[in-house]
C-alpha cells in the first residue's frame, strides 16, 4: 500500500471544515477548475456500464456534480456527502433537485453508510484532502460487489510554482502533499479494487498577480489546513519575498498555477457482503431529512 512520508504534515480536519464552510456561498462561482474537471469526469460514464440505484457523491460541496448525476441517472437516489455542513446547506438552496436527493454530513475516512450499500461512488477533487488509503478502504466497504468507483484527485505537480516560492521564504508547510498516479494505483490494487484505470491531465490557470491566486484558493476553501502550518500573520517583508519568488514564473505578463489531475476508475471486487437496501444508519445526519419511503 502506498506510504506517505512520515514527515509529511497531516490535514487538520477542523481547519478543513472551517475553510470549506466559509467558502460555501461563493464556491460554485469560484471553483472553475473543479467544474471543468467534473465535466470531464462525468463524460467517462459514457464508456462505463453502470445503472446505479444508489449513488454517493463524495465531497459534494454545493452539489453541482450531484445535480449532474441526478440528470444522468434520474431513477437513482443520490447522496451528496460533504465534511462541511454550510456546503450542504448551500446545496439545498440550489434549484433542480429531484425528490429523492439526500444530503449528508460526513468524513471520507469514516463514511456513515452501511456496507455494500452503494452502486456508484463518485468523488471529484476531494480525496486529496484525506488519507487516501483510509478513504479508499471506506469506499471499498460501502460499495456493493461489482460497484463502480469513479474519482479525480490531485498529483504532486499541483501548485508547484506556489510550493517552490514558499520554500524560498521558509521551511514551513504551506501547500498540501499530493500523491502521484502510481501510488494511487497501488492503493487501489492492494485494497482489492478490480481493473483500475488511471491517467493524468494537466491544467494551467493564469493570474495577473499572486494575490489573485491566493484569493481564489481561499475562495474555494483550499487554504492551508495542514496540521503543521505556521500560525499568525505574515510580515510585509515575508510577503515581498514570496511575491518576488513567484514573479520568477511570470510569462507573457501572467503568473501560472499548474494543476496535475489524476482520473481513475475501478470496480469493487466480488464476492462481498450482502447488499443493504438502505444506506442510512440511525445517527446519520441528513440535510434535509430523508424523504418518506427512502
């Protein structure tokens, strides 16, 4: 199984929850990359045999992908699950939901769902915020035998310009650690997933100045939530040093921000536990309450 460097800081879940909660209102208008990657991920369903009854949209945010899944599988019941309650509350305000749509607050590393209850687990750019092996183990637990996992995550070249610029200023962790495609594939195989297929795409967004990039990252909740992050405000001198380091990347009067996106799908192994008819448990928190008859 893929092993993370023990010196790599872990994610502070409380900070992560706060960051995404604060970003909820503006998230959908700001998360341009997440939207584009989600569209490409959704298109992959065109080539996969999948007629799900129960779908888990893991890391659903404000529910954009859940709404797309609703449109693609109108007879399925979709659970939009996110770690941040304000994201789910914002999702409820959106139009276009079907009656059997469910909203659930939860953590990818400890899914509040019964074993073998999901036909499809869909996760667009959320697994990079959790321990990958723990999350994949949980997904394997809740997928029915033969169920489909379809996800994207970020690779190690993501925000390489920002990572190197911060490194020129101090030795504190500022940019999250991202595992490469081979480590992701190893985890899938060693956790019993069948026929994993992975590939990588690269995106480059451009900004007039560094402050625009940092403002956008905060706007989608992707601020520094590492457990070993430095506390306190930066001095003007350190900000000047960071800006100067990032300016070395300027090209054609724009500053780039690179994203390495890993696309993956795999199938739950068979045989497995008997499928549950209802994924909910008594302590599961839904927003709003589950519709009658579900």
